[in-house]
């Protein structure tokens, strides 16, 4: 038995092609499918995009596509989840590093930091706007349930941060309603702003809306 074969040590050594082992090749194919799916869903649209088109753009076989995803909807859900996870991580970091203290000014500062972080993450690749806010809507009952559950997670994150900063306990539906409103504001700004390079005005508007909403909204009756 030759040294370094991996036999007998509990490890499995995969074949290497062109200097890449199986896990590396799989990760590369996944990245290509993600890039192709994002591009096609954001330009052609989900309903008009086929698995064959994704595979052709990605230069990946259909067999390898189905090793990664059950179907086209699974790829859409994957891209949507990636976008949401990136946004949530950015907002969580911004809130953790935000202004300390409690009271209206602390709440406003925290809201501003969170909104700016979220918008900055989304605009890092504007194709996300269409894929995560337009193409994903109404695809299937299962994906709609997933979207609503994701919205509830966002609402819980914002509510906890606001109350930690001294905002009074507000009815949960207020936060649940604000989350899609952020995306609507973002889409409207993107479609109409003369200078898309600076979303400062959008951040200011959303900060004002949410901060004022927290003051005027009905208290939590629970």
C-alpha cells in the first residue's frame, strides 16, 4: 500500500480532475448555477427561464443541475434565501455595532444603521431587487409560506432591536407590515431616483417612517 493513499485511515480520497477534487468541482458548478440563475431570473424572468437555459449559461449539465437542485423553483428559493441571509447578517452586524443608550434618539440611530446596512447589501447587486422582491412572489403556495416565515423573522429581529433601544412594546403586526414596505420603498426609489449611487435620501425617509411609526403605533396588547 502506497503512502498517502488514505486507505485504512478512515478517509475517502476522491478522484482529481484538472487539479480539482470532487467537492471543489461541485462547489464550482454550484457557483456557476447561482450566477446563471440570478442573471436569467433578473433579466428574462423566472417564468420564462428554463432549467435548460440555466444550464446552458452556466455551462453545467442537466445532470449536475439536478444534483444541486430538485427543480427550477428550488434554485429560485436558494437565491432568495441567500439574499435574505446576507441582508439579515448585515443588519444584525449594524445593530450590534450601533449607538448605545435608550430613548427616541437611540431608536432612530439604530433604525438608520439597520436600514442603511440592509439597503447597502441589496444594492451590492441590484439584480437581487427583481429576484428577491418580484420574481419570487406568487410562484407556489410552498414558496409563499416560506416568504411569510422569512418576513416574520425580519419582524422579530427589528422588534427586538427597537425594544432593546427603549422603544415601547408595539403590536407585532406593525413590524410585519413594515418589512414589505421597506422593499416597496426600495423598488420605487430604484425605479425613479435620478442618482442610484446614493441611497441616503431613501435611508432618511425609511428611518423617519419607522421611527415615527413606533411612536404612533398601538401598544402591544399581549
